[in-house]
């Protein structure tokens, strides 16, 4: 807020355990402008109330004023006492119907604020309407159904009592618009800080994840190496060989069991055939022929099967040869695969080394990315500011272009008017030359043309109307000339000469009068300046002398509220930090000190070489008498004082004492010189004071 000193509100806690929630703050800092275009109007509506301080109760306000050590004067708005008259809903409805809903608003509706300060906001903004332009403001303000103070967006004010205020305003943006920009920037800053915190948290979590990944990767690499070593040891150990032999024996046992099962099945079939053959031997003859036939058939079938089996046998042999070749090829591929595995292992090691190098580069790149992101954020902020500036300049360029076009049109219009006026001027010059030639009286009366209160006052006498009257008078003259004595014209000329002479004298008197009035105004101004200078000097000395006479107190001369020094002055006396409302609240001695301070302050304005004071400390305490002596020594270094006093406090500050006393019934005077501290410096004027004491 250093850019806005009026918005700085600082105070010290007036008591222990002070609750800062009692003080809400300045009105300007408690509101947010909903639309920046209304900032100027709202600032005019609020006026000086924009810098008032909102508190919860009048007790809080009193404590702030007495013990808060405020840096400057503030107006306090207590929420429990303040009452405001807001514009009624009916009046707002009538105003919107009169000029449109979007063209008039209650000023209170254009600002945002907390609900607990509603009364203060109604007090500041509730009694004024805001219109978009002067025409609508004029309609709303002076409508008999509304009759409410109205402010335009440009800051022009319309009061139903008949006063208007406006005109050129400061070229700089209003306080509220600047404050709105500051609030937007603060909100953006908070958002960026929150985003920065989130990014920091994400970065911290990513760093933890990266660290965990690195540890797991190291553990995986260690476990991989251990697994490879164990596999190598297992291949080379006797246990592995025994395990292979055991697996071979297991496969042999399984094959033997299958062969045993097949043998048992063949045995069962053979026993069945044996039984059949035994039956057949019993019927050998009968069956022989059948068997022969069957045997012949089987033999033929067996031959056919043998031929087929021989073919299959050849095919199987070919397949075996192919399988042997394929086995050799697989062995060669196995050897090549082993070589490839070794090469891959070496490549894995190389890749692991590259991974470590790349990890280091990644860490460096992350740091570089972080720096780049920070730089990018700065550049974005710069770019954003430049974009805003460019937009503002673009809008300003468009505005200037429109103004340039309007100026061009205005120039053309003025050029046309100039040519027209030149033509009219040439015609008027010719006409004036002709009139000067035709009428001799114009030269003698020319100095009166355009002068007020003369026959040639062209502002009050319209030339066209005068021409018409001239024509009528000429006609009337012709009619009257028949019956009027024409010799009266000579008398008229004499009267006119006397009239002109009197008019010249009148002009001289008027010039003298204007000079006298100007002199009076100048003297009044000098008088006012002299009064102001005298008031400031006497007021300063009055406060200084009174604070010397009564330490810890202060006094001043100030004009009554709402008036100036020329209307009068009144006393203001403060004892400590409390300003008294009336002098009747002071004691008799304090009032005596006030009167003495004022008299001495006026004497100090134009000092005299010598003063005589007669027992001015008679009604005062000894400490006050001592203060009077010290004040005379410090404030009147170039004057001499003869002081009559009966108190020691005055004696101690005198340079010379004259004591009177009775000696043998005769009054005698004795003179004593006193050395004073602080009065021995080179070039320092001594102040002689005398004290006369009488025994009664």
C-alpha cells in the first residue's frame, strides 16, 4: 500500500489482550468493485467516507482515538450506532423504468462486502444512484417520484436540491480502480503460490519415487547377479549331475513300467489264444481246413502288411535321418545361442553403465528443467504484463484514431467557417469603410461601441432590432417633420455635446471607481494574508508558551468548525491527550495561564523592548511561578522585563533583584545581581528582570 498512503491504517493495541476483530479497517479496503468502469463513480459517491474506519462499537472507536496512537485524523463508523437511509426499492424501480435497467443502479449494489458490515456500507453507498451518462442522471435526479442524489460514471454529481458538480478530473486512474487491480494481482499471486506449493509437493513426491526406483533398481541388479552366479554354480556342481542322472533313471523306470504293462497285456492275450488253440486241437480236423483257409487269408494279408510295413520302414528311416540332421542343426543353433547369450550379457552390462550415465544426465536435466520452468514463469509474467500493456496501448491507439478522425472533421468544418468568416469580414470591412465615409459621427463615437450601459451596447441592443426601430423612427420623423420645428435640431446637437461630455466624465469616474474597488480587494487580500500570518505565529507561540507554563498540556487557536480565521477564533486546550470542550472545565489557575499565554504570544508577535508585569503569579502555585520565569527567559531573549512578585520561583530566574524593606522605619532599596546558568554564552542577550517586594 505504499503507493496509496491514504489507504494505510496503522494503530497500536490500546490495551492488553486486544481482539483485532473489533477493528474492521478502512472502507476502501473492505469493498471490492464488481465492475472497474464504475470505480470513478463509486469513489465520488463515497468521497471522504472512503477513508473512514469501521469498528464494531463506539467503545472500540473511543479506545482507538485515545490510546491507539493513530498517525493522522480518522472518522470512526461504529456498526452498533450507525444508521443510514437507503434509496427505496420503489424509487429504484421507477428509475430503472425511466432510463432502463442497465443504465441506473444503486451504488450499494455495485460493490462487494462482508455481511457483518452491511450497515456501514449502507451509510457510505446506500443513498446514491449511479447512472451511465448525464442525461439519464438528470432525468433520475429531478424526477418528483425519485428526487435522489445521482452520480454518473464520469464522476459528475446531480443533487435534487439543484447543485451540479463535475468537470475535468485527474488523468490518473481512480483509487478504487487501482485498488481493484491490486486485489486482482493479489488473487493471481495467491493462485500462483498455491500452484507453486502443489508443484513443490509433486516434485517432492516424484523425488521420493525416483529415489525408491533407484534403490529397487540397485536391488534388482544385485539379485540378478546373484541368480546368475547361483545358476553357474549349479551347473558346475555334482548335485546337478546327480540330479540329471536321477531324472534319467526316473524316465527309464517309467518306460520299464509301461513295457511291463504291455507285456502283461500280451500275456493275457496269449493265454486267451492258448485256450482257443486247445479248443481248436480238439476239433483239429474240422478246424484244420478252416484254419488253412484262414491262415492262407492271413498270409495274404500279412504279405500285404509286410509290403506296407517295409514301405513305412523306409519312410521311418528317412524320417530318422532327417531327425538326425535336424538334431545336429539344433546343436549348432544351441552353440550360436550360447554365444549370443554371452554377447547379450556383455551388452546388458554396457547398457547398465549407460543407464547410470543417463541417470546422472537425467538428474542434471531435471535441475535444468526446474530452472527453465522458473525462468519460463518469469517470462510468462513479463509476457502477460506486456500483453496487458499492448492491449491498453491498442485501445488507446483506437481512441486516438477516433479522436483524429473527429479532429479532421472538425478541422474541415473550421476551415469552412474560416473561409465563410473571411468572406463576411471582407464584406463587413467594405461596408464599414463605406459607412465611415458616409457618416462623420462614427469616428467621434467609435470608442463607445460595445461599451456597457451606453447607447452602443450591442449585447443588450440587438442591431437587427435597432435597424427595424430606425426604419420606424425615420418614418415617424418624416411624418412629424411636417409639424415640428426643424431648428430644434441645433438645440439637440448642443444637448448631445453636453451629454457626451457628461458621459466622458462618467467614464472617468467609473474607471476611478474600478481602481478603488481593485485597491480595496487588494488591501482585503493583504489584510487576510497578514491575519493568517499573525494567527499562525501567535498560535504557534501560544501553544509553545502554554506547554512551557503547564508541562504535558497543549493549547491552540482555531476557527470554529466550518468557518475561517476571519469569522473568529476559539480556544482549544488539551491536558495530556484529552481535549477540553470548554474553558469552564479548567481550574482558575489554568485559565489564568491560558490568558497569560495568549497575551504573551501576542506580545511576542511584535516584541517591545521592555515590559512591566505586576504580580501575574499571585494566584498560581510555586511550580507555575517557576515555569513563568523559565518561559520569560527562553521566549523573550531580546526584551527586558520588570516583574513585581512575592514568590521565590520568580526570584530564581531574575538577573537582577531589587529588594525593598524597612530599616529603622525608613523604606530602603537594595540591588542584587544573580549569575544564571545557560546565559553566559557569547552573543547571548541578557534579560533583565526586577522584583519589587513590599512588606505590608
